[in-house]
């Protein structure tokens, strides 16, 4: 019964709405358009996000409520995820349509806390390997110097340093 009512309501509304013409040439590549094939304005998108967030928050307590955000946050998220996925900065710049790479890097990227730790682990492991290599080299030089200056006495075929 509910589906039949929605179908009837849709027919009534669409009969009263102005008939949309063909998609205008300048709007043909738009991903999101109204039912009249015109671009969505920012207020429609903001209202939709607000409605969704409010519905989610009805199911949550005050401490876990979701904050409102704008559609522009999706650009920031997209750019950040591109960089996390290893996409080249110039490619991300092209995706976002920025005139300069600096704009992309300064405004549309963010470092996530978990990446701060993993990046620090990279430098830490580099220093660990340098330290290990340094210790090995120092030990080798020390042993060579000891062998040069020490008197070697053989006991039962094994060289011993005195």
C-alpha cells in the first residue's frame, strides 16, 4: 500500500512540476543534477548532509554525536586519501583542478596521526640500520687493530690474542 501511495504521489508531483528539457550542453558532464537536469546548488547539498547527520545523531548519545560538516570537506578527504594511496602530487593537483601544486599541498592535504607514527618508524629503522652498520664497522676496525698489534700465540691450532 505504501509503495502504491508513493507511486501516486510521484505522478501527481511530476505532473505539476515544469517539464524538464534536454540536458543543457554545459551541464551534460555533471555528476549530480536536480530532477530538472540543472546543477545542484550548494544549499541543496548542505541541507542533505545536515539531514543525514541529524538522523544519525538521533541514534547516538550526546558524547558520540557526529559533527556537522560541509560538502567541501569531501575535497579535503579526497586529496588526503589520494596522498595516502601514493598518488603523485601533480596528479592530485589535476584531479582537483588547482592552478598550482602548492595550493593542493598546503590547503587540501592533512597528515593522519597513524601516518605520523608509521613515518617516524621509517626513520627510526633507518637509524637502527645505520647504528648497526656503524657498530659492525667499529668492531671490525677494532679487531683488525688488535690483530695488528697483538702477539699471536697458537695453542693446539687456535690463534689466541695475548
